[in-house]
């Protein structure tokens, strides 16, 4: 079917989450812009209980680790059935398992996922999930950072939130424009921000920001972004490389530190 404009109607971006705690969703994803966009149908969320695919009277989903050791592991047969069910409804969506051993979630990955039809996310619990499931169902393992959560649910929410704010129509025009301007200094840490009052606790807003001189303001912001990145995340500068002008700005930043 075609819409009045003649363009093809597209199904909203869809997140399907397999979890032992479906009641945790939408949780914080129901607030603010992501939540409004969810209500408007700009994206869709389905949390499916892994328990529904458990075995026996107790709907068991976990078992003791092969080879011994502490904790429990999510069973391959249970997860296989749960994933097959979720995939049947979203055959084109990438299948992702949230795990500290995954590839890092970056803005590049986020933008890639926002371009697709959605994601199928597996949120593990206990000590982990049976490795055969990861391989047989070609799960892409993704990590939100080098720390260990109690389960994959919070990580799934982080991923969904980051993707949803990239979807067309979720942020207002002003915010989207700000995103674009920030994309120009892509790969750097953000510059400092200020608002009223102009003097607070004896500290004034940097004079250049009050000057109305837009070129000078942009130059100052880029200098701060470069300086902070150099101080806190030097590897970001190495990966990105610096233009001659940026080298000059960073020199200025270091000089101003000494003053
Ligand atoms: N960090 N990034 C993370 C996590 C919890 C044991 C598998 C992370 O993405 N996920 O810490 N997840 C573990 C807990 C089962 C998920």
C-alpha cells in the first residue's frame, strides 16, 4: 500500500527484548522524548518473557554449568525456542546479546542500528548463557562498558534509548540541529555548557559566550572539546587525528592551563 504522498509506509523501528524480567520494560523508556515517541508509534517495544519457554511444572530456564563452578547458566534449548519465536516476528532485525565481553556499543553502532528495521535483544541473567545459542543463532555480542551488571536488561535499555533518539521525528528540529553541529566535532568530548545567572557563586560565564561573536564562540567550543579530550581521553585524539587549526587550538588550551 502507498500513502497519500505516494511514499511507501514503513513499519516503525521495533525492539523485541527477551528477558526473565519483562515487567522492567518500558521502565525509563516511557519517559521524555523516547516515551512520547513510543506513544506516537514512532517506534515499538515488545518484552517477551524467557520463562514462557521454560520446561516442566517450574518452567525451568537455567541449569548448573558444565564442568562445574558457581552460579547458573541459561539453557540453550530454552533460549533457542525463545529466540526462534522472537525472530519469526522480526526476521530482518539483527540479533544482539548484551554482554560485557561484546564489541563496544559506540555511536557508530547506534546509527547503524537506527537505519535498520529494529533489533532483537537477548538480556541474559545469572552467570551467562549457553555458548551454543550464541553461535547457532548468530548473536552479535555487544557491551555497553567494562563493568558487570546483574543482567542484560539495563544494557538493553541503554542501547534502545541511544537508537531511538536517532530515529526521524524523535528529537525536535532544534535538538536535531544541535546534534548535527556536534557531529562536526565528532569523536571529541563535549565542550562545557552554561546558562543564567551570568554570575553564580562568584563565577562568571566565560566572556566569549556573552560576546555574541558566533565565530569566536564556535572556536572556543572546539578548543574546549579538544582540550578536554586531550586531558581525559587522549586515545580519542589519536584515533581522530587533528587538523592544523585544531593543533593550534589545543596549543592555546594548554597555554591557558598554565596561566
Ligand atoms: N556490561 N554490557 C553488560 C552486562 C550482564 C550475566 C549476561 C554490559 O552489556 N551487558 O554487564 N550484562 C550479564 C550478566 C549474563 C549479561
